[in-house]
C-alpha cells in the first residue's frame, strides 16, 4: 500500500489541485421536476428537481494541470485597488471563528491553508509583464491552482444525477441534508492510470459566504463575485452543482486510507475557449463555436485536498495556525499553499469531470443564461447534447 500511497501523492496532485475536466457531448442532460415520490409535483409533500448528465467513453476528458491564473479586473480589481484579496480572506476567517465548536477552530485553519476557496490574497498576485494596453487581465495569480489553462486529453465515462430537494443551507452538521447525487464515472490520467471515485454523501460546505442550497443547487450562478465557490473561477450560469465526500481509487487500490476527500461537480455554461483557456468574467458568454467542445455547456469535477473529520474539515496541507495571518497583516510574501454515512445523502461510484471555454471579448458583458432548450451539434458532427428545462415548483 505504500507504493499506492506514493502513486496517489504524485498523480493525485493533478486531481487534488488540478482536477479533471470532461467535455460531454453524447447522450443528454435531462431535467425532471416533481415530488420525491415521482408523482410529478402536483400534490406531494416534497419537491425535488433532478438533472442527469451522461458522457460515453469515446468522448474526451481533460486532465487539468495546476498552473497560473489570469485575474479578472472586474473580480479582483487592480494592483493599486485590489478586490477579493487579503482583506476578504481575513474577514472570512473572522466569520469562521464565530462558528460553533469544532467548526470554529477547523474552518479558520482550513481557510489559512487553502485561501483560494474564498479569495486571491494580495501577496499571491504579480503584474503580467507582457500584457498590452488592450489586454483585459493585467495581473496573474502566481500560485498553481486548478484554474489554469494547462490540460491534457485523457479518457473516461461519466453519468451523474443531481437531486435537489433542499432549497437552502440549514444549521447543523455539514452532512445533514436531503440533497443527493448518484455518480458513476471512471477516467484516466495522462500516464494511463485508472481512477474511480466512490462518492459517499452530499454535504453543505461550512465555508463563510457559501450558499449551496443543501449541497446541490440548480439554475443559478456560482463563483466569481457570488461568494459561493472560488472567485478564481468566472461567475458562471450553472445548470446543476454538488458538493460531497468520498474515496478515490487509483488502479483499483484505495488511495485515501486516511479518510474521505471533498468532491465537487458542476455542469455549467462553457468557460474554456478553443485553446482551453479559462476565460475571464469580462469574456463571457462564449459563442458555442469558440469553445473547446463547440457547445454551450460542459461538466467539471475536482477532488479537493480536504478531509472531513469529527473535528471538522482538515486540509491535506495543514500547517500551524497564525503563520498566514501574521504574514498578511505585515503584508509580507507568503505561500498559500462529518458526518457518518447517511442513506439520504448517498451516491454510487464516480469520478470527476470539468470543462472548457471560448474566444475572449474585449468589452465587459454580463453573464447571460444559455438557451434552456437547445440541441447543439458537436464539431465532429457525431454527437449532440440536449438540454430541457421545465418550470420549477416554488418550495415551502
């Protein structure tokens, strides 16, 4: 098992930091609204919205390598007037310190270890030296993250069904939610190693500012300036998204003996262009012909280096507290580096996909919701993706 552990640490860096990206085009996304008993929603007690995304093995997955990220002035301001940086991070840490124990101790530490969950600290930004006056981005994030433009095509298949029953986060344990996902996926890395995720249950991430609707959300915007999800990802229309925990298997061996890791999936409008650049907020929305997959939507997935424990979430990169806050208050340079199983928050085996974007625009445009009823032909002419959206019941 020691060799398996080393292999995960070497190869899992791309999963933990870089994530896996999947352009899905075969099959369809299906959207069903109704009651939990499947009666259609006319007179049942529980309202549930479900969306299913499928991809066949012959379609491409993209293994995202950690790298730098261009920064949107709309989200992160300028070098002289930064936004969503160190000040926001410190504010979120102070908010987390007000959580009841043990989250009041573990979540502030988690944000110090993984600040990019909520902000891009000022100390991690550098000017883009070769940026011309017409370039939107004038700064870059120097720390490697999963929001890079570097990726390699691999292989895999995925089917995920999002089940959204709970309209908002509720007090209590992160795992106390009625939302669910069913996840079945396998994929490979560039070296040919085989990955599979055993998804266990959905969670409500205890991150200040996040609003995850019980751990599964549908038909809303995430990331960017929304406060939910890292601002390094652009403000994006999201068909469905989930947060959960589970195990990772590499070549058939359990790579997470220490415990579950956090798993995040979302199906969104396309945010990667034909060169696989993750575009800026100012460059959205993209025309389908300018995206990596020639379509308006794609699915992303990532296994984050976060372990749920009885004492709250813990980063795999955890370090002694106060090192970050002392440094940031002095504005010096710094490297920023549970629940028991519930039948209500179950999921089957799965993996993690995530996807692409299109040609940049030079003028800021608001993100618009892609057409809800669409049939988009892929460039190769072999497959197409269909989405249908129906009216959603107002929840009590």
